[in-house]
């Protein structure tokens, strides 16, 4: 098996007369971290939406773990994307927000608790577990958004859009 977890092959997306993504090709190894940088309107979000299956490229393909997923809907891609304005459940605590995707996957309670403890330690959220999103700083809210999406994927691919606070 290849170490390439994500490959984009000549992806192109137009919206009327505007070419948002123009023949983009890239390959991301499982040990790499990729940042898409560019001015507003340069196609960063459109490319991420293509990868996540929220947009269909006019041309090209998306390969995740050596499987062409270009025609698959988002829920079959096991791919997470976190938008800057991704909403948290305002009526749930930090712990409940983090554990919600784990519960939806029907993970045993002991595994949910183990994953939750690991995440709290990793992201230095100790003492914030019972707070609600509105009680968190902007940085902690963004971290929580990322963690909720992280728990919602299973193939190791995680993407963040316009995250400036982490």
C-alpha cells in the first residue's frame, strides 16, 4: 500500500466564466501536513470542497487511500472539513460535543472515554470539559470545532479551512 493518502489529479472547477480551480494536481503523504495559502478567491475553499465531495470537479479526480472517490457523496468519503464558522452544539458541553461523533459511531463507552481523555490532554482542555461553547475563548472554540470533526473521520484525513487561531 502506498503512503499517499490523498491525491488530486488535474482538478478543474468553473463557476460560469470564472475558473476557481485550474488543473490542480497534488499528492499528500500520510506523514505530511499541507497548508493551502493564497488570497481570497484563489480557489482554496473550492479545492477543499472538491476533496470533501461538496463540489464535483468539472475535470479531474480525487483519490483517497488509492480509491477514486470523485463520484462518491461526502458521507461515503470519511473525510472531514472544518469551516471557520462550523457550528458547535450550543446546548452541549465540551465533553458532549467531542463525544457526540464517537457515540454516533456506536463506540463502547470505555473507548469513548479513552478517546476523550486523550483529546483533552492533547489539546490542553483540562478544566474546560463541562463548559459550553459560549463560555470558551475563540481559540478554544476553534480547537473544539477541529476536534469534533477529527472524531467524525476514520481514515486519517483531516482538513481545516481558514483556521487562524490554532
